[in-house]
């Protein structure tokens, strides 16, 4: 073996070792890039699916009164809906309303701030019995707005409906209301 061949031989393994190290490094980089691309693709797919899948606006509860009359009530269960309720709406269609569901039984008071129309209010306890009513609560455009309630007994729900419904349906304290979730 000539000295130049020996030098080539000695250098060749190092070059191969260096080549392996570089290829291992590029494999790791490729794996990182693939993982990052998969994560980005997953995020993109989740984002797109939010726009393609129809979102449910709100739950609707069918409330049945003792004489068999029914109304459809939008459920106010989020902090925003509990705060604003029927405010800023121009009207409340006949035989509809809003059902406020509070976290716990209590002496809840409500206002009609920024309402555009009067409402009847019905406080209902956990066992779905009427504990208090207010007929024709006036809308209030500016503070200070009056509070309605609290009821004489703890309530879990407040149902706001079109004015005159309490009289028309003959709603009285102690009446039991039935709730059904409309699917």
C-alpha cells in the first residue's frame, strides 16, 4: 500500500462517520419538519371544521303550563345571556320567551334595561312550581332601572314572556310548569 493510499484509507472511515452523522442529523430535521407539518395540518383542519359544521345557536325549551298551553323559550344559561337577556331586541314573537337558568336556588332579581317592549315575568323554583309573577314589566332605556323581584321564596328560573301571557294562561303561584328540551 502506498502512503497516499493509506492516507485515503484512514480518511475514508472518518468521512463515512461524518457522513452518517450528517445524514442522521438531516433525518432528525426531516422528522421534526414532518411533526410540525402534521401539527399545523391538524390545527388547520380543526379551524376549518368549526366553520363548516353548523353551530347550534341556543337551546330551546318547550314550557307547558297547567292548562296545556305551551311556549318556546330560549335558554339563557351563559353569563352573557343572563346579563343581557332580551335587551336590544325589537320584539318578542307570540308564545315565545326566555328562560333564565341560575346556578342555584335564590332570591334572584332581574331588570329590563335596554328592553324595547314590556314583559311578563314568572319566577319558578327547582321543582318547577311558580313562586312569583310580575305582569307587564315596563322596559327601561336608561339607568337607574328598577329591579323586579326578589320572589318571596327562592327560585331557580325566571321566565320572561310577552305581556298578557300570565293572565291569558291563568298562571298562579303554586302552578307546576313542565320543561321539555326541543331537539
